[in-house]
C-alpha cells in the first residue's frame, strides 16, 4: 500500500486534521497507538469514518488516557496499597464511563462500545504518582503502523470536541522522511507507558467489570464490517494464480474490485523469487494506471529493480535491458515503445523469451488496429504472457479479439460480478429500468442513417456495419425523451442524487441534465476534463454529492461511498457498462449494509428498427436484471 499523502506539520487554523491527517493515516494503518491526556468521545465522533475503515481492514488500536481525577483522588491513590488503588481507579473509570454515556451521540457511543467489545480497541489509564503526583497525564502523541512502517506524531490537540476548535497543532514524523530518531522516541515512550515501566506513571488495564458496562452501550447493529479470522472470500486470487502457472499464458477475466493487480503481483513475485524468470514487463495505457502500477510495484516488489518507460526517455529502457539482476519495466501501451522493448529483449539475450513475463493490464486495448499492425507475431513467442481485464472481449471487433487470443492466449480464469457479489466482495444492487420512446425526429434520424449506409452498400462504396450501429446507438444515447423520466424519478426519490454518478454521452447533453439538477440539488459538479481531478477528489471526500460525467471514472480514486448510478448512455457491449456500474458496487466499511442503485433507460418503440438494435436494450436489461437478483451468500 502506498504511503498516505501527509505533511509534517498541521494546525487547526489552516488545516482539516480529520480529513487531511487522521483519515488517510487510518486508511493506511493496521495499528494505531495513541496517548492523550483528556479523553472524551469527541475525537471518535470526528473520526468515525476513519476508525470504521481502520477496523474493517483488520486494524487494532491501543490508547492510553487519563481517568477523570481531582487533587483529592490523586492524594488517595498515592497513599493506598496496590489492590485498593486498582479498585479505586476502577471506580473513577466507571464514573467517567457513566458521564460519557450521557454526553456522546448515539452513533459515537455505539462505535466506541463495539470497538471495545470486538477487542479492536484496548484502553489503559495513566495516573501520575511520585514526582508527578500533583500533575496530570497531559501528553498527546501517537503512532500509526503498517507492518514495520510507522508514522509518529506529537502535538497539543486533545480528544474533546473543543480540541478541534482551539488553536492546536501537531508535528508528524513519517518513517520515510528521515525522521527515524524522532519516531523511535515516540514509539519507545508509548511502549514504556503501556508496559507500566515509567516510575512516575501508573498505567492500569480496563477491568472486565468496566468492559461489561461499556458493552451495554451497544445496539444490535455493528457499525462496521469486522474481518473474519478465516476469511476465504479472496481464495479466487490463489486459484487464478495456480491456473496461470499451469498454463503460462492467458487472460484472467476478473471483475473490477476483486484484485486483478494484486493477483498479477503475486504471480510476478512467485516467478521472480523462484528464478523462473528474471524480467517483467508491465504494460498498460494512461499515466494514471501506469503510476498506479509503479506505486504498487515499489511497495510489493521493492526488492527488485524497477524502471519506467512512459514519461521518461529511452535511457530507462536501456537500463532495464542491461540490468544484471531481476528487474521490472513499467511500459506504456504504445506500439513504438512495445516494439522497441521486444526488439531489445531479443537482442540482449535469446533466453529472454523464456525468462520474461509480459503483463498487459486492460488487455482488451491491445486489440486496437494501430497496435495490431505493429505487434503481429511479436508477443506470442514469449513463454509467460498474462492479460488482465474485467471485460476482455472487444465490442464489434472480431479481428481485435482474435489478435489478443493469438498473442496473449484465451481466457483461462473467470471471476465475475455475480460471484463477487455472492462472496461479499462487491455489494448488492437494485436495477431500475425506465422505459422511453424515441421522438419522431429521432426515429427519422435513425432511418436516415440506415438509408445512407444502404446507399453506400448498393454503390459498392466502403461500408462498415460497426460504424452504422455506433451512429444508431448514439441517437438513443442522446434521446431527449429520457429527461422527463429522470426528473419524475428524482422528485419521487431525491435520495438517488446522493453519492451519485450520472453518465451521459456528451457535454451538450449534460447541460440538459444540469438544467434539471439545479432545481433539486446544488452540491453537484461536472467532470469532463483531466484538469477537473480536484472535483473528483472532492466527490470522493463527500464534499460534492453528485457527479455528472461522460468519462469512465479513474480507477485510482477511492470512492467506496458511491451508491447510485444513472446510465443515460449505455453500450450494448458490457465493457463500459460493467466499469460504470462497478463504481457503485464497492463495499463501504462505513456502511456495512450498503445497497447500490443502477438506473437505466430502455427504448421500447423498436418495431421498425434493425434486429441488432432491438436486441441491444433487451440484452442489457436482462443481464442487469439477473445481476440485480444476486444475493450475498453468508
């Protein structure tokens, strides 16, 4: 997992500590140590989303805080023996819990109580003695862990709600930032206190009696998804790996969100560590995906040399080809660059055919005509060839599909949306097909398209049925008959515009949708250009409720909260539709019972249409209806 994007200093005047520091760290961490002098559940209330995410991916927390004590309590604690002292502190903690019960919000109380019950949060209570007997445990510090990596921090903000409105600040010491000595100091301090090794601080465990009182604060609904100790829902990744190692070439057809990247890296790591191969070429399109692969390999394959040939020049390719140790190249899916790499590998060693693994992410793109012309018979001679895609079949492109099968191989393993929903990897959804009729003008436009292509065919001119069907489909995608249906639906069900993505065919059509949206919602934004990524980030954070786009949303953005999809624009082929509905099917740790909605538009006046046109909407409706009937198997 890549490091969270955090600064080394924050203050409450200029920064949003919850979203800019705590949330990214909690999403990254599997361990969280925290020392805080004044504890209320205000901090938990502010950080409920992050804590739910943290718990859901198996995180464990240890917190040290102070019970509510006054000068008289401290005097008594100092004088009595160990057994009576423990009983007295238990009484103080008990009183503190009673006070918190009435102060905290119901949702916060439930989250806090469930974390204690599930033993994902362990609390101990620090009481100053001896040299510090007249003082308080007033320090504020913490450590986030991910394996052996650590982010430490120190600062003045306490756990109360008021702590977020005071002028407070923290300093951060990430392990990758050359601040190891500071981080070591913070970690050792926490361990010393936790182990009761500081002679001036007594640190007490929470007793079973206190825990039982906290357990009673729960309701019957756990507010997060607790990972199962023997969770085998990801076993398909091992199955896919075993299948590829048997076949040595072929395509893994795995639904978005089910771990294609992770599976490919497991395969790569196994082949490298067993010395079966010495080189890996990971090839895909677009800087977002290439950067994502680079980050993943830096984290999961960091023991091997990693080179990039997409933004950098030819030197990186040369270094890769001449490298004397096991190495990896992240390569742009560009005909010239792929061809250069193939030629280089064959030039610098014939055994590279047997010792190189090619990985093609989004392998369906390899079938493009420009790539076929240059790469025919170039990839197939390598022994290890792996293709990855949720939808490997190219729409209306028999030649492209045949090329992919010849160069990479056939689909050797499938793990689809239905199985992913049944296993709980993706969430269930409801399908709402809205029936519309084309206007007379739209129907005439389609007849004109057909007549034009029939004339070309009769005259012996160059004729492409694929182009004709695309033009006919575009008329449906831009039908104005969908707009009043959309407006009536959101009047009846305004909640569908919350955490929502609306997919349209063009920006111009999007304006018509916007004219309706502005009547009912103001927290929406368009996302048409690459320079609007900041809007996508705002949407991911929940600052924007609804996003209007004609793009496929970047895989690099974490938008698990999305639960409503509108498909003004749908293709007959499943490729784009699968990717679009997949945006809403991600399981959300902060909403364990999440259920998505997919709103589609189905044309019903097709009596004078071509058979292909009649089948398109019918097939999509049948496919999505069946998929929506899939239920999670507990």
